[in-house]
């Protein structure tokens, strides 16, 4: 049985996606590895053009959600990067290492965003 903390988080993510405007779900996969560990994979299509891919590896540690890995990739209809948040440790000089944000022509420091923030950012860019 999933721990309540993990179950609640997955339910919150699902509700945020259901409420997302002008988007449909191409893929929603919760891979439950143990009662304390899950992988989340989501593909959302916005206005039938832009794609948001969400990947999270989550574990409960000391009664807190810990994200072992995360990636939030948003691209346009021509597969060009709009933005991507991730935790791949390849920019050690950034102050928020390993977390950072890729933009079309830059990589900047940033903390790991919440999925609701990423959904809001993607939606607002398409208005």
C-alpha cells in the first residue's frame, strides 16, 4: 500500500493536470516501485502543438518527498526547446546545482519547480 504522503502527492498532480486549460494527456504513467517509491511520466499536448514532458523519480525519506531526479521539458510544434527544468548534474558552477533551467539560448540557475508552476508557465506562454 502506498504511503499517504506519496499517494496524496500523486493525486495532487493528477488534479492539477485535469484542471490544465487547452491541454490533453498523451501519457500519464505512475510506476509504483514500492510503497515509498514511484516514477511519474506525463506527456501533455497544448493546443495540439506544444508538448510538455514531465518525469519525476520520487521516494519518501524521513517522512518527506525526495525527488531523486526530475525533468520538465516544454517544446513548440517544431520540436524547438521553449524551456526545460532538470536536475542532471552537468552545470556545477550554477548556484542551484544540480537544478537549472534551459532556455533556447541559455542555461540559468533555478530551484526545482513544482509541477503546478511548470503547468502555469507553459499555459501562460501560450496565451
